[in-house]
């Protein structure tokens, strides 16, 4: 007799999926660093890394090896536990986001119907927000524990920036949620597949606001004030070396991938390939095509992030705050009002 | 104020218009500028595989010349050392003894001939001073070395291969230099 019936196959299925998604996002993050260097180089008329392996493809492995081989330094005056906790927290928070992203519809493996999503939580977006705001703790704790004034300044900047822009991001999202009526990412994607248009058509201003705030949340240029190489000596990770530094850098790239995935899911139809009837091919193949489509959308967003980074200079701190509080939030509120008015008019 | 050149432009100090304050249009313009650079030709020379061509008047590493029969042309007259503004050249002369006629062109030769490549400024005045066409500046440069001593080039480093006995080595050296 069993006290609790546990579906072991279900647990194994989810564990395998978690492993695949975590390792895949680590691998993609690894190659995003390579992509970043290549994109930067090509936009600046340079060839970029080209020495390690064919077309320099093994460059990220060499970079990773270099990071691991470096000496682990913990400063004497640093708070040791928090110093170690910081990068771990940043990494965990950025990896946790991938749990609710629907990577594809569903595949049939060994007679089981496997949904390509770790957890279809009905408050998916709220979960994403909660986890993303956890990410700033990694930066804050790391910066504070370093016992270095530049690190502390930059972590303060990071915290204030994250709070200011999360407001606008949330308001931009509420407008979207008013049209979809659901917080589950899976439902939002399915609505876009069955509906006529992707959400970008209904929420262009909302998307623009969300995109800009996502740049700020990922600490990407033009909002990379927490890092600010030339003002703050690399900011909050100044005292970090070896793989602890690697974790911070990696977390940033994973954040980028995850916010691209969320933007693709919420505004650009997720795993929906436009003008293609999924019912015309076998369900498994259709699911794989869906995964590929989502990946292509993610890569396009990542390219956009990089393209912006290598085009626009960094904002000044007061400009950042002005933009956040005096422009983004009023615009988001206006968008909210507009959406509400349209929905009311339709009723 | 009078402008020194006709390139001066007045700065526009008008307050920004609404569209300018949005920044978005200018950002998109800027992004197209960077995007257009993706299709530009890269000026990079991939060094070990490709090499930049030197100008025909390039003044590189010195060589000590031999004549057609493979005899050293240098007579250790010292004019190059006198001409050298960096005082990079030193030499010791010796008298040719009977039986060495195939080695040295004239009765006097340089037993020791050293150029300090760290002092040398590659001006080419030694080449101009030489009355015997013995020293020339080639089209290569001094390779890196771990010690300062390694940059003092002696006769073995400077002499070109003997055209009689080491013809293939000479041809190769010329091929590399050309």
C-alpha cells in the first residue's frame, strides 16, 4: 500500500527536462558571449575572435577554461559568506526564470505526453517577476560584501535602477494582461496561436516599454550603470575573480536569454511559426519546429540587445532616473488607460 | 570671431524638439549606421598568414654582402661605424693571410663585426657610407629575443649565404626578403 501515490515517471520526466534546459541555457549563454564578441567586432569592422578552432568557435571554451584556472581571491576585509553567496544567488535567480517558459507545445515520448515546459504555473508572469527581482540581491550582496566603495556604489545603483524600471515593466505588463486575461505564459502563447495576431499588434507601446525596461533589468547598455567599466572600475564585480566573476557574467547573459524568451512568448507568439499550419505535420515534428522557432526568435532578440549595446552610449545616472520615473512610468500608465478604454469600448 | 578654417560649424543651441527628445528616431538612425558597418570591408590583416607588404624603400635588418665569388666585401674601413648616428656598429679589422684569398676580397677584412639592433635606428647611413657595397639594409626586421645580448648581431647573423657553396640558401633568403 502506498500513502502518497507518486508518479515517478513524471518526476523523472521533469528532472530530465530541467537538466536539458539548464545545460542548454548554460551552453547558449556560453555561445552568447562568443556572439557578443563577434557582433561587436563585425559592427566595428573587425574580424573578432577567429583563432581558437574553426571560425574561433572554441573561443568560449578557452575563455571558460581561463576563468576557471584563475586564482580564487576573497579579500581580507570582505564578508566571506556573503561574498560567496552573491554570485550564486545571481546565477540561481537567472536560471530559475526558465522554469515557466513554454519552449514548445508537447511531444509524445514512449507513450507519454510531455509538455515542453517545466512548470505551467497559472501565475507564470508573477513568478518571473518575483525571481527577476531576486536577481538584484545577488548584485547587492556581492557589491556590499566586497567591502569596496566602488562595488557598493554600483550595487546601490543597480538596486535603484532595478526598482525604478521594474515599476514601468510591471505597468507595461498589466496592460498586456488586461488583453489576455491570463497570467500563465502557456495560455498567453496559445491565445496568440489561435488568435488572429500576435500581442505586439495589440500592445506596440507596451512592447516598446517592456523592451526598454528589459534592457535596464538585464543591465545592458545603455543602462549598464551597475557595471560602468570606465566610471566604477567594473562595478559590483570588481573584487571578484575566477569562476565567481564568471557566474556574474554568465548570469547577465542568461538573464538576456530569458528576457528574450519572455518577450518572444508574450509579444511575438512564442513557439508559433507564422503562416504555418502545425496540424499538417506529425505532432512531434510540429513541436520541434516550434522549439526551433522560439530559439530563432530568442537569437534575434539577443542580436538586437547586442546591436543596441554596440551603438548607444551609456546614460548618465540622472538621465536614467529621469527616463525611468518621468517618461517610462507615465507612458506605461497612459498605455494602461488606453488599453482599458479600448477594452471598455469593445464590451 | 573669425574662423581659422572654413570647417567651423556653428553649434545649434535651440532646445530639442519633441521628436528629438524622444531619442528613438535618432537611436534608430544610429543603429542603421552600425548595421551598415556589417557589410563593410574589414581592413584587418590576419598576421601570421597574411603579411603587410613593405614599401620598396623599407629599411630593415642589415646584411653583409659577398661578391659573386662568395668573398666578403667588407674591408673593415670603419666608415659605417663613423657614419652611424646611434653608434650601433663596432668592428675589429684583421689582415688577410696567404690562402684566404677565396674568403676575403681585399687584404684587410673584418674579423669581428657587430651591430647592436637595440641601438640601431635603421637610418641607412651605413649603407650610404660604405665604399665597398658591403652593407645593405634588407626588407625584414629583427625578430623578438629573450635577452639583450641576443640583439647584438655578429658576422654569422649578418653575412648573406655564400652564392657559390650555399646557392639554395641564398635563393631562399632572397625569396623570403623579396
